[in-house]
């Protein structure tokens, strides 16, 4: 693992968030470059509804959802006959690391501040940046990048 790449991913994710992308979009845009550069950037739209814990419902964290989406983009299956074991295993393992780092996977548990407040934005920025850092370390460890 290189600290340089993990810091680069963290900074890149923070920059996307500061530009106005939500948490899930940010992870998609950051890791598309590393895991699937051939995928159209415009597909970021599929990540949009995951922000705010699934459309501001406060459920699963959008940064976590975006990270899992990217693992699926790299290791998901494209036919029902293919195995999903590797993708499921990566998802489960990454979710555990996220939980170990943050203590929860639910948006409303991670950030008790109301959506749209400066406090919420600051907290989300930290979560997004650290999720990017964890994901970069994870994909390097797994030989995905």
C-alpha cells in the first residue's frame, strides 16, 4: 500500500464533495479513475440517489454505498451463471472495515446534524475522505488496482 495513493484518493474525494457532489457520487468519481476508467463519467448519475443515506432517508451511508458500488463495478458479475461470491466477500469485508472505523453504517448514526447544515457538511467531508482512504488501501491490498 502506498500512503501517496491513499492520500491522493482522500484529497480527490474531498475535492469532488466540495464541488457539490454528494457522498456516493464522490466515491464513484474518485474510484472510477482507478478501477474502471473505461466507464463513462456520466454514469455518476446512478450514484445520485444513494446520497444522504438513500435520498436523505438517513439509512446506509452514501460514502459506503458508493464504495461498495465501485467494488461491484470491478468484481461484480455480468451474467446470472457467474458467481457472485467474490463480490459479496469484498462487500462484506469492506463494510466490516467501515464499521470498525466509524462505529456504524447508517447515515443518521454517523452524522446527527441536519442535512444541509455546515456541521453536517464538515462531518460528511471527514467520512467521505476517510472512506476513500480506507477503500484505496483495501483495493491495493486486494490487488484490484
